[in-house]
C-alpha cells in the first residue's frame, strides 16, 4: 500500500514538473507576433543592399520582407557605454524618438571599455547583427522584451535567452563617467534604462505584435 501511494505521488510530481517545464518553454518560445520571415534571401539582401543607418533603405526593406515599417532600433556598441547608444527610430518621420544608455555583456574577458562578442551559449557576451523583437516577458523576468537573432553572429540569441531589460545601474547613470562599470547586470542582454524600456514595451504592445520590429546591433 505504501509503495503504491509512493508510486502515485512520484507520477504526480513528475507530471507537474513536466507541465511546468513545458509552460516555461512555451512562455519564451511561443510566437506572439507574426511569423518570422527567416529566409536566406532576406538576410543576403540586408547585408548587400541596406545601409543600417539609412532609415529610408531600412523602411523599404521592412516593407519588402514583412517587418514593422514604422519602428526600428539601433544599438551601437562602437560607442562607449557612458554615452547613450541604444536608439529607437520612427521610420516615417526619419527621427530618433528615444535613446538610452546600454550595458554590454560581462563575459569573454569584456571590460568596461571593450565588449567581447560571441554567439556561444554560456559565453555571457553580447552579440551583434540583425535581431527581431519577439515578445514581452520571459520565465525569469516580467518587464523585458525577448529577441531572436536573424544572423549567423546572433543565431543562438533565443537559445541563450537574450532580452532587452533594464537595471538600476543604467537607470541611475548620469553620464558622469566615460564607461558604465561592468557588473552582473548583463550576461549578453541589452540592458537599458527603466524609462526607455517602459517606452519601448508600450510601443511594442501597440505596434509590434503583427509585424516584428527590427534591431541592428553593431560596433
């Protein structure tokens, strides 16, 4: 009798664990936006024909390949972290409508001054290339935006759980130093200010669910 009770208890425990794990996987991997046009043609066209800083070219690309043609993000890791280097653009007005400080990942020997980039899981490094915003919230953080990589340099972004999220350090930073002191705030995620994240989440909620918003991370 005791063995039977123990067996049923074990089965129920295993079922609950599998259900929870499946829910966690679904939260991160479920597509809550339009299907992603992951075509080789789109990737080649972007790199051969689009200047990522030319907003007119970017908007035409988005219209051609089915991405959001109103909003677009650039994260310029070539700028020091003590400068605002995370930019949100309105492609219709061709204007920058938001900018934020952004920390880079602390892995791979990265320093305050120089980020090291990697696509490898567990590297804790930032990645560069073309990303698409995927959804709001993750299994570990409610206030964040999930991203997926569209390039060979960031193809593991979803597997790595890369996010756009905020931290106290970036929120409180006043620009008084050339670099934001590197800490545990980013393991490869785009760590921006709380106000900028709130603005971006609001825009995503209203405009990013039907067509994915693109983000270009560069050096």
